């Protein structure tokens, strides 16, 4: 089928970057071309971020894969995603957690929320719910979450997200404005929170009550 060869080549390149088999299998199944604007469809399986409108981007596949690995996703988990974008990252996570799992994904831009919902529906994912709202506040309605994935850079770790992370859970999020770092945050069974610096990244800013108050149009990853 169209795009299958390109997708296979992409997965092969990610395997060389030591991405786990679990994540590779998921990315082998997700049709990334359904999650990008038609004008960029020919580049869907190039390992690079692509614009999706509204000064936002779909993350490069290697970044999506790496964040999935850092989250250590497991079948049946309940996930909170902050920053739905085009829905691609949610689709990859949905493949890993399976039909018994559930993803609640928050998007602040209404047009992108609709775009993501349409993409996910077209691709056949029924275990992802897209919610329009301020992602920096999390989504207390279904807390606590086994995992939280943040795809926009915050000035600091939003307290609501720490509160909504389950004991024993993991959160991955970037922090910073001009200079950003990706952090792996773990909450122990007794509630102790630890923060590990993974390295430098570039993401769009997290806008909201616990994010940046002024929109920064600098291009980055989402």
C-alpha cells in the first residue's frame, strides 16, 4: 500500500537509534500521513517536525518514539497528554496501551482539537478522548493518571500535573523557554517526587495558567 515502504524505512532508522520493539511496533501501525496537512503528506515519514498550522508542529518521529520509551507505557494504562497537536503522538501511545487503556488529551486551540479528533477517528482510534482546555491545569475529572506526557515546554513543572500523577507514575515534560530541558518525573508509592534531566530539546511553549502567559511564536516541536 501507499506509504508502507516509507513507514518501514522510518521504523528501521528508529531501530538503529535503539528505540524499543514495543514502540517500534506501534509506530509501524500508525499512519502518520493521516496526521499531517495534505500539503506535507509526501514528507510524512521523514524524521523531522512538520507544521500543522497555528504556529504548531507535529514532533519528529524520533522524539515521539523516545518520549514513549521514557514513559515506559504499559497495556491498559490511563494516560494524560498535554498538547494534542495533530493527534499523532496520542495515536502511537494508544497502540501501546491497547484497547483496555485510555488517553485523555488536552488541546488549547479549538481548530487543532477538531483536526486531531478527525485524524484519530479516520485512523480508527477509539481509546483517545480529545478535550479543549488549558493543559497546564491538567484534567482532574479522571485523575490520577498512570502516565502524563507533556508536548509543550513549561516555565516550571505545573503543580496540578504533579497532583494528578498517580503514585508510582511517570511524567515526561520539557521545561524552559530559550533553553529547554526534557525531564523525567517519577512519583514514588509514598508520594515522593524525583526529577531526572534527560537532555536538551526544542518544543513550542505551554500556554496557560501554569504555563507561559504570553504566546511565543518561535517554531519548535509539538
